[in-house]
C-alpha cells in the first residue's frame, strides 16, 4: 500500500489511501516544520512522530563538556538504540560557549544541541541561542534544578562533596558538619579548588548570607591548600598530599574509590550542587534527532550516568545523594552576582588579609 502511494497513486485512490496511511502511522496532526513547532509539540503522537522524523534526520551534532570516555559510552548507547549517529565535539564548558556563540554570530548553523554546565547554558539563553522544548520526562526531574525560564533542562548535577584519604584521617576525625572544619585539628590539612566561588555563594546563601560569609572568614584561617582543577585536587586526596578536600566533584572521587584508592567522600549538609543541562539550538539543522537525544538524556541515559558515577536528576533513579539535603545553585543568580562573589572569594579565600 505504501508503494502504491509513493509510486503509481491513482487519483481516485490517493485520498482514501493517504487517509488510511495516516491512521496507521500516526494520528492526524499538524505539519511540524520549524524548530519551534517540533520542540513544543505535545500531541498524543509526539513520541512516534519524533522517532520517525529523527531517523530521517539520521544524525545530530552535539557540543559538550562531558569527559570523553563517558561521552563515548553515552553516545554509543543512543546510537545502538536508535541507529542515529551522534557527531560530538568535546571541550571545556567555556570553550563550548565560545564556539556556539561564534558560529551563531557567523551565521553557521552547524550544531544541534549542547550538554554542559549551567552557567554556560544560562549565557547561551541570554545570547538568545536556545529553543525551549517540551519533554515528557520533565515532571520526573529534580524541580529545583529546572531554571525558571525553562529554556534548558537539567541532565546531571555536579555535586560539591568533601573527600578524605583514609590513611590520613582517622574515623573519629571525620567531620559531621561544616562547623567541625573550624576545629584546630584541621589547620593545614584542608584543600580547596582555586576557582570555586560558586560553591561559596551557594553555601553562604544556604546558611544565610551574613552568617555564611562570617563562616568563610573563619574557614580561611585554617591555612587552606588551594589547587586549580577538581580532578587534580581529587588526585592529591588519593596520594595523601591533601588529607581532606572541601570541594571535589562526587563522580570523580567515586571513580577513584571504585578503582581501589584509599579515599572516601561525604556530603556535609547542605550539599551544594551545580546543574548541568541540555539546550536545543533555535536553528538546529537536525531538530528531531536532537530532541530525541534530549529525551534520551533525561530518561534512559540517567541510569547510565549513575553507573558512570555522575549524579542523575531524574528522581526515578535512586542515588546515595537522594537521602541528603541539597542546595542547587541557580546559574542565573551566579551570573548576575558573579562580581560580588568572585570579589569575596578572592578577598576571603584566595588572598585573605592577615
């Protein structure tokens, strides 16, 4: 019947056969031509339409700051399930932002979707690069991680956790609260990442801004070891050079732990988290495949992310951190207040007045 429609479709058969075909393939609905129409469609045949059109796209282009090994596994799982090729470009979140902005300003419509850090995604929204999209999985996500404008959706959390070397920190020394870190026993034993002003901002806001800033001024008196790079700081915990780290990403220290390193991590509460998310380009050349990939990131990929030691945002996936109180940093607030918090970070933590 399909061959008849495509080939020698007689005039008197065209209408009834076409109508019958629509009834079989999908319910009658509007023609979706623009990125916006595709992104916002919520009809009952949405998933069927999307899959069919995505396979016609055949490919999508993803820019991301996810580490390369995890990216390969994630893209591979999507390709295996749907038979759609993922062309991925990986760099730091800052470079991803620079690339998409430069390409858009040059009139190049080369990318479809970005998965990266919240602040950079927020910047893309402000550059008017995003197309808000509907996903049936949004209701299952950590609601605090969804931005108010909903121009992108969260995919995973970078949770700042504390980590220690079990050969350097005795079990009875492990702190239970942030206040415990002010004990004289921790002087000269604490490490912190050099650029974590957003962690300071989140924790200060969670504590109450005035009390939080006062806390950080006391904490700076513990002779903090400052290191650039969360991975480097985690490695120094592994080696024992830094007995206790204040700001490492949970997924990285968990990976070291799984490899047999003498480390353990804990989230002092509230744990401070910064969302990563997925954004759809408003001029995406392969919008259907890109939207299907976004759905995948928010659903099936969540279990895979957990297996890779990331923190998923879909509440259907149980994680260790679900049991703890968490404060999710709003990337928009961080951008708006960045001058303030970077100044305080420098004055209080990096170059404190003696």
